[in-house]
């Protein structure tokens, strides 16, 4: 589980959450093969990450040899022709989500379930027991086979409603921290190893003000994930993670505007 969580969080850190304007629904509209370079390849790579066969932490959108090898690996695991081409059979199989899958497609699934008030837990991108139960309950309530697996029939019904998002903007007092600060383990509350993902955009928050797992846009810092907490962070305060000690000191302490995206 730790390996999967690390892969998922790295993808989140590098590419951000799946918010309005991005959908995996287009994947399957065309056959993809080596040399393809478009948004469908991004979606394909995100699913490959979810299945644990894509070695990169970021979807590139380019279907090169590494993507071809990842597709072949998935095809072999799925016992279909391993030709490295993402045709309809491969795409239909890869888009079926089930327990153990982790990544941005699972985030989308959980947000769709929330739109139907069928999922009340944290949107964390982990297809665990809670997501299985929510999917099975949704399926049962809508006359579908209640197997807890999110396949085409389940998605067809889920997509009759769109997830809603709300934003809050306010000012917080900010400071910065590094992975090597006094008393720091280098790992965030959500399990991100900041020593490994030194380029990650992470903020430490008071979870009563900004829920853990939220997307947060911080003035002067960029788009980050609220993945950590701190004993000295109470109320409208925030620490931004900066890998370099000198740059962290230069950040200083200052008031900044933040925008929090919530489901």
C-alpha cells in the first residue's frame, strides 16, 4: 500500500487534482499507439499509473516506448493481446476500476459518487473498502449488479450528474519549512516523503480551516496540496514546503491570499 500511495501522491504533486475542465470520458474515442501525442494519451497514462504499470509520476501526453511497454504489461496482466496498442479492448479494460486501484481516475469516481450523495468519506484517490461499499450501494440503488466494481454501466449512470466544487478565498499568515527542519521526519501527515519529492508543492495547514487533501492555490507559491499539519499552525496559518533552506528563510513570514477548492 505504501508503494501505491507514494505513486499516487507523486502524481498529485506533479500534475494537480482533477478539477472542472478535465475528464477521462474522452478516452476510448480513438486508438492510441506509439507516436500519439494528445490529451487522450494523458488520460491513458493516468489509468496506467492507477494500475501500477506506468513508471513515471507524471502523465506526459506522449505515447513513446515507455508508454508502449506499460500498455503491453497491462495487456499481459489482463490476458489480452500484448501488442502495446491501446485499442478499444485495452481501453475498456483499463477504465474499469476496482479495489486496490489508486490515482486520479479514482478521485474522479469518488467525486461522481459524492454528486449522488453516495460517498461521504475523504476524496483521497484510494479505492479501498469505503469506495467499494459506496459503489456497491450506488449500484444496488440503481438496479445494477452490486459488485463494487466501477465499470461502464456504473459510469453511465454516475455521469448523469456532474460533481460540484466550491471555493473559498481568504488571507492567511504564512511561513516556510523544509524536510530537514528540527523535529521534522521528512514525511507529511498524508505520508508524502518530501525528501524524495523535493519539487512537490505541499502546504501544512490547520485541518479545521483547510481540510487535508484539499487543493490550495497560494499567492506567490502556486497550486499545492494540503498534505501536512504542524503543532504551531492554528487557525488561518499556513506553512509552504520549500526544499532549499535558504529559499525557505527568504520566504519569511508574511500574509498571503489562498484559494481552497473543496468538493
